[in-house]
């Protein structure tokens, strides 16, 4: 990951410096130096939820006239792996992360995954160090969030970003909803694990189960089982990424085999008397992009 154009934001002066050290200690370092204290996975778990809440709260306050879909789209762009890794770089965490010899050799300081985890752990540490104060965490994160939101929402006639071009088209709500569905259904902004679970539960097939299928390998290998059938497999260096890879492969399979065609986020809009025939036609014509069955508008949806 490139570190060019890094905008430095001041790190927090911790009252409890052990929290800062824990947040910046990768498990590879801990395993090689067990006497140095815990690694950052517990703080990462805490920080993940806090980051999501703070971003949602910030957007809710900054954009009082935005609808839920617009806020969701913005939040997805702000909490994705790439953006959180950029926040870590802006704080200069990449130079402070304690990594094991192997992780350093593999370029761990430039790894988006390592940087994302470190940032989430750091925010978890800020939360605990501030006496569990969400307002303190938001105050700390705002210098990171404000310019990031400005960049996402800055409207420009020459912009090549679909998000920038479409986000504020209030006069055509259907097109905005098509954009949101396209971003959520067909990109990596939404966690594929949650997306696959939504697909499965909407069909009455229960919650996907992830089972290891090669426990003797150096990497984690899992398969995702839905209704007794394996829909996809994934391999990675940790369970979380292996599950994500399995979910992505499962989604590719159900899409390729046409099993995803009845997943229509615009069911209500298609049958609404307030939408003219042209907009209904545009929705169905966009089916290839957002996986809507073109016959749904006339035949009804399950």
C-alpha cells in the first residue's frame, strides 16, 4: 500500500501507555516476545464496533437531511479496509506497529489488513483510555473523518467517481437507490459474510455455517455450508479472511448459476403507484447491474 500523500494527524497522548502498546502489538510480535504483554486482537474487536458507531453518529449529525440509504453508502465507504488503513497511515501507526520478524519480512507495515486492525485496536484503546467516552473518541476521529467525507461528497462535473456524481441527485430518488444497491450488492463495500447470510435467510435456508476442511495446513481453509450444501471455500492466513473468501466465492457461485435473480431491493418501488412507467422500465433494464429479474415488475416478486 502506498504511503504517498500521507496527511499526518496527531496521535493521542495516552494516560495509560500500556493501552497504546497493546493496540500497536501485532500477534506475530507477541508470539515471538510473549513477555511484552498482550497483542491487539481484543482491542481490535472493541474498536471495530466503536469505529462503526462513531462514523454513523458523525454522519447523522453532519447530514441531517440525508436519507438512510445515503448515510449507509457513505458509512460503507468510510469503514472499508482501504479507508481504515489510510487513517492508520495518517496517524503514522505504520511506523509504530510492533511486528514479528516474519511479518516484517512479508511487508506487514504496508499491509492494509495489518493497518486496518491496528487502527481499530488504536480506537479501542482511545475509548478505554478516555474512560469509555464516545464523545472523546469522536473528537479524536473528526480530523480524520471530516476531510474523508469532504472528498467523498465533493461534487465535480469532471469527477469520474460514481459516488460523487450520484450521491446528491435528490431529484431522481430511483437512480440514487439503484446506485446504492449497485454499490452494496456488487462491490466489496459490504461484508460478503453478511451479504451471503442475507441471501440465505431470505430463502429460508438458515444461517451459513463455516467449517474447516484442512486443519493440518499452514493456512486456514474453510467451507461455507448452507442447507447441507457447500457453496464455496476460502483459504487465508487467518479465520476471518478465510471466511470472507469463502463467502465471496459462494456469492459468485449463486450469481453465476442464477440463484440470486430474485434478490430485488426495489420490490416496493416497482409496485408503487407513485413511480411512472419510465422509471419502472429503467429499473428492470438495470437488472444486469443490480441482479433484478426483468420480469419481476409484471409478474410480482416472491
